[in-house]
């Protein structure tokens, strides 16, 4: 019967441990970088008297056919805007939403979906801007 030498066993164990440590590092790195790329802030409240609400999205965009194929923080970013007050408080007023993209090349194409209630709610009339 052939005997396996001790250095060979130690070498295999060392390589196995190295792969394990690298795998754990990559998993943690992917987890933390994904969570760091979310919207800043992720929500805001607008009242009939103000003030303005600002948001900076960080998802790179692209690679998503529609909302069903987006990955939060990777190619999609969600910002929840709450309008405070009652419908009578908003009588005669409009909430103005301005979306801009700082892309000097002008080649970026971002789709915008506005839902009522939450991200799973119905898209409001005129609340879809998907260009392809």
C-alpha cells in the first residue's frame, strides 16, 4: 500500500484553506459593495409647503429589460418619495419631480417607473418612462 507523504497532505490542506479564505473574502466584499451602492438617501418626504427633496442614485444602469429584471443597487435604484398631508392640502398644487443624469456623452438611457403606495403598487398614470 502506498503511503501519502506528510508534506503533500499539508500542502493540500494549505491550498484548501487558502481557497476557503479567498471565497469568504469575495462573498463579504460582494455583500458590502452591493449595500454601499444603494440610493442616498433611500427615501424622502415632500409636504405641500416644502422643502425640496434631493436624491442621488448610484446604480450603474443598463442590462435590464424592465423592472422585473432589475437588481437593486446594481442596475436599478429605488427612491421612495412620500407626499405628506391630505389631498385637500395639495389642492391647486403639483409635486414637481426633476430627474437629471450627469452624462457628458449623452448615451445613457434610464427608465423611470412611478408606483402608488410602494414598489409593488400599481404604476400611476403617466408614471412610466421606458426608452429603449
